[in-house]
């Protein structure tokens, strides 16, 4: 009998692979109907579900095929006492084990909005120019992470710093379970380093806040009364090309009942900017309503916590030693450069596992 990893004999039950295959078949049958494309507002969620299911089924089938090949190789290795073949079988088992762990981890992303795209906002806190530079560094970190995942990103709003860096930036991350992965990044991120903006090169502490919202699809109806909305237009600034500065194409939306303000200036079209800003506003209102429905859930978005010392979820220390520490789970990583280059899966997975 082939030596499966402990617990794998029930793995089809664990992953419900047959149920996923059946659901995938239902989706393919639905898509094949000509009428499917007549309601584009309903297709997005179904197509995203197909992508997710296809990835899981294909990964499972790859694992099964590799295990079957390894079983054949193991028989030959035993028959011929081939040490190199034994090592190859061991390497295959280790690789498939990691794939199984990834699939098991993916099962944790089963929250109501986990499969959604994510809207991420990073804002500078205490620390002046250093804090604005810190926002730019964090933005680059998340961009590197999304590249590793094969996700797509679109900038909605970009506010450049006074001297360097970025005051605030909002972007959409599109990909399977983007919100499920990134929701654990919500909170204050602290940086300790020798400041490149201090002529005396002293050590500075900077703060930035990260907020993450699930992107609301057309399937979720969020009604916004026009009388509750103040629309402001202005000339765009910063990144985006010279054409964005010639007209008042940038749009700022203020939702009067909640005082939530959203703006977008990345597109040359005022109409497009308004549509993007409205999408972000609806996502924020949706999350606010979800918070009200589930008071036991930590109020991540509507709390008025100061972006400063003592409230951070993660610290990135570059001096006098190098260490990234997540204060919620106690995880410490010494390779700061790798983390800032997007290697943050250990933190994302750790937080998800701790909250399971």
C-alpha cells in the first residue's frame, strides 16, 4: 500500500473534491448557455467561482497524478534497491505534502467576503516625511506580494507626499480570495530606522495605517440616496500624466450620514473617476453595515484609533537590529528585506490560522 500522509485517506472528504467537480460542471453548463451573458451583473461572481474551483480541482488532480507516478517508482526502487529512486519518491511526497497543506489552508478562506477582490488604503500617520516614505515602502511591499500571487492591481487614488513618499494611496487587488488573504493586514504598521531625511541620521519611528475592504459586486445592492452625497470635483495632481491636470477630472465623494470621504483622480475622465469612487464608497458602506450586524467582530474600519505608538499590529525594525514582528501572533522574521520585498505569506497565514 502506498504510504500516504497521515489523514490523507479521508482527503477527498476533507477537500470535498467531488462536490467541487460537480459544482464546476454546473457552472460550465450554465456558461455554455447563450443567455448567461445577457446579465453581465450576475456573471462576475460566477466566473470568479469557476476560476477558484478550476484551480483547486487542477491542483488536486496534479497531486493525484504525481502520487500515482511515485507509487510506480517506489515499487521499482524496492525491487532494484535503487537509492536515488527512493530519494526521488521522498522529494515527490514532500512536494505533494506542501501542495496539500496549501489546499487545506485555502479552505480557511471561507468567510462571507473572503472570495472578493480587496480595496486597500494606506495612510501616513505620525512621523512626517518618514511616515509618507513608509507608506510608499508598504505600497511597494504589497505590490510585490500581489505579483507573486499573480493578482491584478489598479490604483484608485494617489496622494503624493509633500517632500517624498505618499500621503495616502488606495488600490484594488483583484484575484481569487484577495480579501480573504489581505483582511489580516488591517491595522497600524510601525517602522523603526535611521531616517534618510534627518541630516543627523537619527533613528525615527514612523506609522502608517492599512485598511482593507471587500469589493462590492453588482450582486450586492447598496442604495445611496443622492441627497446624502456631496460630489466635489478638482484638478488631479501627482501620478497619472499631464492630461489629468488640465481639467477638473478628479472626484471627491462625501457620504453625509457617515462622513465617509472617498476620492479618485487616476483616470482622465471625470465620469470614470466618479464611478471608481462610488465603487469604493459602496464597499466601505457595505463593510460598515456588516460591522453593525456582527458586533462581536472587531470594528476594524470605524474605530478612531490614533495612528501612533502602542496601537501597531506589526513592527518593522531596521535599526539597531533587523526584525519584523507581528504583535498579534508573536511571529518574528529576521530577513526584513525579504518581507519588504513582498514575502509576507508567513504573517498572512499565521494570522488566519490564529483566528481559525
